[in-house]
């Protein structure tokens, strides 16, 4: 009966284990793309969802101004869908619409025209840092996974994702929605419920590769671990964690690239116009989530996260997310 409880709950919460994600930039919020396994025979089934998240950043880890480097906040609406082509193969897609605002203390200085680095930079006003909200579509996420069950109730799904910029959005600024680069992620999802217990855990790992710019590698690892408990057949609670560790340049290296005896010169060199494409942005976030099955096919999930450690990344003061899911 315990195993059936996990199975039935996963069918309902199909795409909301940690919630869709979405520099600071909106794709670095800490809300991941994890999807719970559904059922052993589910060809022709899937889910659609709409989620709202609001990450709020205050200060910076490793930046020159630290905690006093200003505030950036986003409002993100994510549309997502998944579908099982066979009993094992799942395809999925998602696209976020993002509104971002910086209070100006982290304002990026205007680049010259033409900018250093030729066409890699942007010779337009940096409007994303004017203190107002600016909205646009961010990156598509197209993914595929192979679902299977190993041993005694271990749900496993190797995954492959490609993240593609939806259009030529701005990538220079404090409140940008993304880096505007195509990325590839290979990972695995694992879930297991302990025998004779309402406790379970979920693990998602993904290694993401990006293009190199100026010879600099900025690939990264993402890891999300949940520990959940079923309060009753409809309600579950989870402790959630999110970590990102990768290569790239830290803030000290980025600041050195524009340092002169007279002070920082943001108009020199090829690196600064594209620095957000290779910034490390390492972090560790913790929080909690609530999952509630409204009916056999509909569910709602709420999550909240807060940063406890970071490196060359903004401090996530608080982030909340609410997602509605419909299974079919």
C-alpha cells in the first residue's frame, strides 16, 4: 500500500517535484525542471502546467559591493508540457515569460558604439537596468527522458535537455532574463520511497555544457535533492535543496579585466560586454514545498527557497513559486 501511495501521488503531481525554473538572470533562480516518474505503463499520458515564480535577490556573493550591491527581482510565468510516447520514453517542453527589474545599484554601464569585441557586444541602451520592469520570453527547454523502475521501488529516468534562446533578447545588464546561449544538459532523476514509511527522497543531477567564449569554459553541474513526506494521500511536504557548481570566471577575475590605475574602465577589452555568459554564479539554496492533489488529474504545488551560500552570484533573499498541473 505504501508503494501504491507513492505511485498514485506521482501520477497526479507529474511535473512538479521541484517546480520549473527559470547575472542575476531569471534562469538562475534555483527552481529546477525535475519531473516525478508517473507510472509503469503510461503511453499516451502526460501533463500540462502553468507556473508563477517570484525570485527576489538582494546583494551579491563576491561582488565589489557585497550585500549593498542592490536588488533585482523577477516575475516568471512558465508554460510546460510533457507526454509519454511509449511506456518508457517521455518528451517535454517549457518556455518562461520573464519580467525583470533592477533598482539601479547593480546597473551595468552603457557600452560604447561599437562595443569592444565587435558584434559580441550590444550597441543599444541598457534599458533592463533603468529601475522598471521589462518583460520578454526567455529560453525554450526541450527534453527527453527514459523512465524505468529498478529493484524495489527505485524510479529512475536518464534525461537529455537542450535549452535554446527564444529570440535575440538582451544579455548585458543586471536584470537580464538569460545568457542567450544554447546549452545542453545530460542528467538523471531518481526517486525512492522507504519501505513501510511515508518518507521518500528525490534526486536530480544534470551536467550542462555551453559554448566557450574567449577560450573560457563555463560548463556547470546542477544538483537538487528533496526529502518528502506524505501527510495523507492528497497532501505532501518536502524539504528541497538546489545547488549549482561550475567553471567560469569569478567576480575578482571579471573586475580585474576592467581594472586600470585610474579605476575600472568598462569600455576596454573584449571580455566585459559578454561577461555574463561566463560568470560562475555558484550557489546553494534551501527551502520547502507543499504538494496537494486537487483531484485525480489536477494538482497544485507551492515552493519557497532561500540562498545560504554563493560564489560570484546574487543572493537569493527569497523565492516563491506556485504551479498548477493537469494530467491526462
